[in-house]
């Protein structure tokens, strides 16, 4: 068994040889002395390799070319740039593509002769790339996009077969898209075991995005080293296109009938997501500009791949959030969360796309759908408890980890467990049944493992790639990331519900007493003692204007008109005072609501009220589901949105509405890791408006406080932020502002109790 991974440990990046379609030499810095050279340099340039070792680079290049190389070397610590180089040989002048690389303390230069084909068809290559990029943007679905990638690469390269190959979590691969000649057997849907591309090869594909082998049968060309050269036996060729082909790779592709190979890496989040693998069944020369085009196409495909995956995950998340609303609405109607969780009408199954679920609250348990027995569930919980990480445990094959689960594989091969409480035995568990799968392999994977002469197991390329089928048992449909995130959000919503109910009980008597006193002492005075005489002043002023206009001079008329305006303003102030006092005593109509729907309504009203506005409204991701008074929170969003528009004198106005999750709050040093376990979301409304001076960032929340003249920035009486603060505080939350004067303001608020470490 010791030799099982022998191939994986080979040093593939230091083969000591290159492919024969180009020349390689390496240099020392700063004197640019040649320390290594490929033996085929005599074939291309008519110079014996021994005559170049320890010679300066200027022996090969003219002063202008040498200057270009020096400029390139001085620009960065890691280079991979191409130059057009003309070299004089005994057969005349030859044109080369020169590609320089720096790894560690060595400069390696590849020279590849230009072909007649690329000189004649160079404009076509760029047209191909342009058309390919345009075509790849025509679809939003991942599967269709990958098929387009395969088709476009085949169109550019004219290889016999082009496959898009995706790795799974176990490093095995599947052909998920294919474009091929009609006479070829399809590989689409076939799986390839992980040892087909061992870790060392994966590392090279990540470092070097494009691998080109024009002729699998071409013998390698040795690299000669100067006697005193460093790395004389281990010249690193990681990023070198000419790097020779390891014998195992040659044998593997020979068994497939492949004579020429082009591989383009697909990279997502810094990891090797898959490969675009191009096969030709006869040797095939691919001009350097075409390979550059393929590399560019591969980079674009990697970026778009990440976008397509993110969009599909977002679509799943939005659907699950809608289901969240339904489930939490049912829970909100119950007096306590325990009754809510045990409610039979709770639609838990849809929340995780499961066929069975169990709610375990201490000694009570309710099951929904197809589940194991309650005794089996309790035993399963006891086994899972020590292994829970961040309140979550999931697997699509529980019997591989817990053999006893094999007895109920038909209902529970996949398990997703959510721990609600750190101190109580509160759990929600979802179950998925076994899905018997037939996996189509390109040949029997076990044929890659053979017994060597010494009796140990060794890796060897398979001789056959004919369809070989495997039946996979005891495995469910896998849990998606969006479903796992949905489970965590559901847990947070439950905890929020628990905390809200606890806060409501604790504050109820105190809030009622305070609110009633406010209402009794203020509302009567505001509605009767103040408004009644004010109404009389207003009416008499109007009468005087109507009946004595011809008697009064211009100054008298102007003063009466001012009096009418002031009484209007005074009445508005009293109305605001009355509204503010009622906010303190009115009962909140708390419901579980999807903030995305509330925000959409607020934006619609804003668009009607400011029909000619030029404000760009940004919502970077869907808002979470919360428990709130929807009418009041809509007013909060409306006040902050209208302020963002009114107090903005920029040519291009924008406002961004979003939220920070607990991890983002930790990164801002607002809370610590322990607080993050149960931290609520912090919502924000950010604009690029006029900003607020530091000394005013607390006073802006005072009643009737305006920072600008009455006739500037749309007027108003200075009560919007005061009412906003009151609404947030009624929800138990906190509101504050951060601003850079002249560069905009960000208002943050929570809808639950929140303790911040720093302002």
C-alpha cells in the first residue's frame, strides 16, 4: 500500500526536459547569464547548446530586444509576458514568440517559432474571441453556459472533442458539457475518478492556466545546465508551456487514443473548479495567438462561471426566504415559540426540501412526513450532539458515519440537524431518503490500481475508457449551501422570536404605565388647549385677508399672509408632537415580515412622490425576514430614503439599503465573537449626499432640529429622524449615524436589543 500514491508524489514541475516545439533557456540576474538551455537549440538556431552556457543573453538578442527584456524584468517580481523576437540563424532570420517567466531567483525564457498560419489568419483569432465572448453572455443558466463554452472553444481550436470537466468535493470529475465531431462516442455525463488527475497535477493546473501538448508521441528534449548552475537538476518549469509530458500522462491519453491535448483551467474563488479539456486524435499544431485567445476565454469563463453559480444560489435563497415567511407567520400566531414549533400546520418540510422532519424539545417530540422511529431519532441525536459545529450538522450519507442508520436508509439517508439552544435539548432535524444512483464511469476506476512486482499496490493508467456503471446506495440528494444558510437563518429567527417574547413580557407593565401617562398629560393639551386657539388665529387671519384686502396696505397684507403660514406650521408641529407621544404608548402590531416586500412598497411610493427623481436605489442582496410592525418600519425606511434624496446635491445621486450579518459586525469591532452567536442583523441606509458634521451627528435626532434653513433641501420641520429613532427604540433597537461631511451619511439601526462596543 505504500506505493499507492507514488504517482501523486512525483515532482511534475521539474522534469528536466521540454516538448520539442520550442526552445528554452534560463538566466541569472542581474547579469542575464545563460545557465540552462534545451538541446534542440541547434535545430532551431544552428548554435550548439554548449556554446551558449555561461554566455550573456546579448549573444542571442539584439540591443533593442535586450532592452525590452530588461524592462519586463524590472516591472514585477513575477512575470509572464510575451515578446516578438527576431533571431538571425544560418538559415536566415526567424521570428519567435518569446515568453519570460520568473520563479524564485531564476528567469526562464521560452522561444516558440511563429507559424505561417498565424501570420495569415491573425485578424481571425481576435474576431473569434470577440464573437465567443458575445455568445457566452447570451445565457444566464449555468448548464447552458458551460455547453456554450465547450462549443466556442471547439470553434476556435478545431479540436476533435472539447469537454468541460467539473470536480466534486471528493476531487472526482464529471463531464458536464461536450462539443465533439459527430463520429465520436460521447463522454457527456461520464465520471472520472480523482486519481486520474492527482494533487500535483491539480496544483500545476491552478498555477498554469493553459496546458498544450501538440504531439503526445514526440520525444522530450533534455535541458542542459552549466556545471556551476544552481538548480542544475531541478529547474522549476511550473509556468512553462513547453514543460515535457510525464510518462503516466502519455500512457493515459494513449489508452484513450488522444494524440494532442489542450487543457484550460476553470478557477473559482482561488480553487480549481474544473477544466476545459480538448482532445485531438492526430497531432495538432495550435498557433500561439490561438492559445492566448483560449487562455483569455478561460479567464472570462471562470469569472462568468462564478457569477452564474452565485445567481443560481441567490435564486434558491430567495425562494427559501419566501418559505421562511410562511413558516414564521404560523409561528408568530402562537403565544410562545414552543407551541409554535410543535404546531402540526408548520410547513417545515418545504423549508429544507426534505421528506421528513422532527422537532425535539427536551422530552417532547413531533414528527412530520417520513421519519425513523422516535426512539431511533433520540439515539441519532445522542450520537450527533458531540459533533455539532456552529449549531449545525449535515450529511447526505449518515450510514457512512453512523452504521446504525442503515436500517432506516429509505427515509433518512440524508440528515440536517439544527440546534436551537445551547443550554436546552432543543433540535430540529430534517430527513431525506436514499436516492439510488447509477454513476457512469469512463472505464472501471479500480483498474487504475494494480499489484506491482513487489506485491504492493501501484497507480497505473486504465487500459479501457468504455462505459462502466456503478450503483451508489445509502446516499440522499445533497444539501445545497442555500438550504444550509436557510436553516441557520431559521434558527436566528426562532431565537429572535424567543427574545422578543421575553422582552415583551418584561417590558409590558412598565411600557403601558409610561405610555398612558404620556397620553393623558400631552394628548389632551395638544388636541384641545393648543389647537383650539391656534385654529381661531388662523381663521381670523384668513377672514381679514378676504374682507379687508382693499383697506390694508401692502405691508399689512404681507404680515397677515405670514401669520397664516405660521399657524399652518404651528399646527404641523402640534400634529408631530401628538404623533410622537402616541408612538410611546401605541401597541406595536408585531408580525414576521419579509423586509424585501416592505422595501419594495416604500420604493414604489417614493417613485410616485418624487416622480422626476434621479436617485439610484441600490439593494445589494435580499434583506432578511424579521419580526416588526410593518407600518412603522415602512415609515423608518421611507424617512431615511427621502432624507437620502433631499440632502444630496451630487450630480449622480445614489442610496444603498442593506444589512450587516454578525460576522461583518465583528469585523467592524462592534461586537465580539461570543456576541455574534445571537447578534441581530444591523440594517443600514447609505448615501453619497452632503453628509453631517461631527458635532451634529447626535443632535440630528432631536425633535424639530434642522441643520439648514427652512427653504433649503425640500423644507420640513425636523421631525423625521426623531420619529424614526422612536420607532426603532419601540422595537427594542438602536439607531446611529456615521458620516463624512461632504461625502455622504450611513444610518445604522437594529430591530432588537443591541450592545455596541464602540461608537
